[in-house]
C-alpha cells in the first residue's frame, strides 16, 4: 500500500514563496521548504524535480498573483501602475524573481495582457506593444530602484511616481511620438 501524500504542490510552492520573501533567493532550499510543509526533503522530489524547478514554480505563482491583482485593480494604465507598485512592495523578492526567471515567460505574458489591452485602448493596435513595453520598462525600473533604495536625492517618491505616471499616460494619450526612424516634431510646432 503506498504511503499517503502529506503535502501538495501548492503547499510546497507557497512555502517557497514565504521563504523567498523572508530570506531572499538563498533562503529557498529544498530542506527549508520541507521543514515548512512538515516533510523530509526527499519527499519533495515526488512533487518537484529540483530547486530550479521550484524557483520557476514560485516565479510563475508570483506572476499569476500579479495577474489577479491587475485584473482586480481597474482597467486603466494608472490603475495598473499603482497595483503593480503595491504588489512589488508587498512581495519584493517575488517581484524581482518574476523578472529574472526565464522559465516564467508564459506567466509573465499573462500578467502583461491587461497592460497590453490598456495600451491598445490608448494608442491603437499598431503601437500597443511599444506602449506596453514603455510602460512596463518605466514601472519596473521605477519600482526596482525604489525597492533598492535608489532614490536618495530627497523629494517625495510617491509624488515622483504619480508625476511620471501622469506624464507617460499623457504622452501615450497624445500620440506625440513618431514612428521609428521619423524625426519628432520640434517643440511648439
């Protein structure tokens, strides 16, 4: 008679996510996860091939949580930006992992879908991917610098975020950018 399952894949992934947030990537070990779920480390291998596979599952689960957060936030670029930032502050290690794990591509695509749709509404289908990339690069860069303590020159970081967000949204709404290879119009023309 086989032994009963004492843990599930979802419990293993959630334990890994907790360990990631409390101890960074180095804190996610098979032994530490096993302790969290109440089994011996060899038992984990029934569910997860190895640590690399576990890290990928953690990144995917984090991206899926971000997708849910974005879906619940509203449907504008501004709503998505604020939800994205709040999520990164709540799960900073997962946020970093999500963008640095190559195997989580499908999950990050799902997270990008609402941003791509909001971009399409702002700039049309032809430039939606470019606009979504602009937005994502800015938001990811801003939040990454913020989490790393990179804004050291004073001022209100919340105000800076809102200013940048309003500026990017106004630029996208105004369609003030040219096509690649075209000169941009001169100021005042």
